[in-house]
């Protein structure tokens, strides 16, 4: 039981959610084979207040720190990496609301979070949309608006009660809109067909003449800072760290249970074979290092976030976030390569029988490989190098099709 007045300890938070994590872990391989989403398990996390981890105690939440949030996201990813990724936009949206403590609208949304509601994701325009261009439209209608458009890669919407998205109004300005996931005119299509992270609730979501109350549409002002830009990437780092732990744990369990030996080995059971021991030990060390790097990145973001909430001036806060984003980028570079490689090499000490589909061990590589393609780490090393060598700030996140060399250069130079 959590104390109602004191900040929760790491042990208290883990004990609260451990039964659900264990349930997720126990059924992960079977759900993967059957492509069966963990709706019941996510519902139980909602009931226990997982979505309100960062909401302060006095507002009815659990009062966890940012570092505790990411530690729990890694634990959750070790049980089922799909769920951590599905909650990526939810926790970012909660952080944005927490930065508006005196805003009545923010308090209303936080009350819903405390009640168990989750936010989904409506960030990405369909293929063919130009970089930075929003095609989703919001037009006035009486005391509210009507929303029309389509978003893709809508991770988490199958589990969510609310879908935040950006649309463009009649004046050309961008507007943050939040609509119920079950509102008339909202169609969530479970059409993610990737070979990994198959249960993240990623989908195409279409909005057809959806009514939006004026209170749920907020104009977005021009903002060129990096505040919070690394949060989404750090969730992916946490997902990779959790996959590494799951792969390691499955490897240890499989080796401990095996009796069949290689004729070129020592002739003893595999867990006593020095070569197998070395292979397991090496993988365990690499996983531990990756988890330490993920925790270090979380510390960097935590410190920048604390500076932001302290009311420090813009330049100081933005510099802290650029530094945190660089640290997160370095973590993403390392984990994107290490965890994918680790997940492939767990089969070396196990043999061909470990590749049986019933074992489900291939999901670790497929999931890691899929996560590693997001916001591609292929470019992160260059960005980090440019920042260290030339002081160039990381570019503001955007996604879309090429808009031409000149426009691309202009966007790259924005800070």
C-alpha cells in the first residue's frame, strides 16, 4: 500500500504492478503467436493507476518521479515490450498537462487520467504528406468544430480512450485536438502489419466529420525549443532495454532446463559447459550495460525536466534539453545495435531447437529490430557528432515526404 503523503519508493511502485507484469510476461509468447492484444492486462494497469504514475499525490495520482517512470517502463517492456511502446504518447501528454498546474483544462484532463483514461496517438500524416505539413482539417461548426483527416502509425489507439492529434484550422494555424477514441466518425483500423511489435495497438485512424467541442481544441503557438523532444526517444530506449532483459532471462531459463549437449562440448549438461557459461555471461554483461545507459539517459532527461519546471529562463532550459537529447541519442545509437545483436545471439548457446515457433524466442529479435527502425538511429550518430564538433543543436522532430533540398536545409537549420 502506498503512503498517501510521501513520495513512493521504487520498491512500493514495483510491488504494486509486479503481478500484472508477471501476467504479461507469462502470456507474451502465446499472445504473439495468436496476435492477441493484451486488453485485459492493460485494463488492470489502468485500474491500478499506471497511467497516472506521474500525477502528484494531491491530484490523486501516484507521484512517481520521471526516473521512476522510466524504470517501470523498462520493467514493463521486459514483460511485454508492446505495452510500453503503446503508452509512449500517453505519458508524454501527461507531462505536458503537468506543466499547466493552474489551467482548468489541464486539471480536467488529469482528472480523467487519474480515473484510468489513456491517451493514444495521432501524430503522423499519411504517406505523401510533405515534411511538416498537416493535412487533417478542423472547421468551425456552431459552438465547436468538425474534424476530417487520417493519421497513420497511431500507436496505442486500440488501448486508448482519447486520441490527441494536430489539425489545421481555417486560418492555417495548427490546433491540438483531443477526441474520444469511440466518438462517432472515428474509425480505428487494426492494420499494423510489421513483423515485430505486433501488439502495440498501432493502426490507421480516420476522422470523418467528428464533432470537437471548443474546449478540446487548443491553438498551438510557434515554438522552436527542444523542450521534451527527447521524451519519445527515451521511451524507445526503455523498450529496447526491456527487450534485452527479456531475451537474457529467456536464455538463462532455457539453458538451465536443457539436458541435450553438443558432441563438441564438455559432455556435461549445458549449464556446466564453460563455453555456454561464457556466452551467457557475455550477453548478461551487455544487457546490464545497456540498462545502465538507459538509466543514465533517464537521469539526464529528469534533470532537464526539473530545470524546466523550476521556471528557469528559456535559454538555460533549452540548453539542458539539447544536452539531454544528445545523451538520449547516444543511448539510442548503442541500444539499437546492441539489443538487436544480443537478441540474435541468444540462439548460439541453445541450438536449432530453440528456433521452434512454439518457443517464441524469435520475437525478441523481431521486436528489437522493429523498435530500432523508429526515428532511425542510422542518423543519430551524425547528429550527435555534429553537436559535439560544431555545437549544432539536434533538429526539431518532423516527419513526412521530401519537400525539396532548399526547404530541407531550412528545416535542418531551425533550432
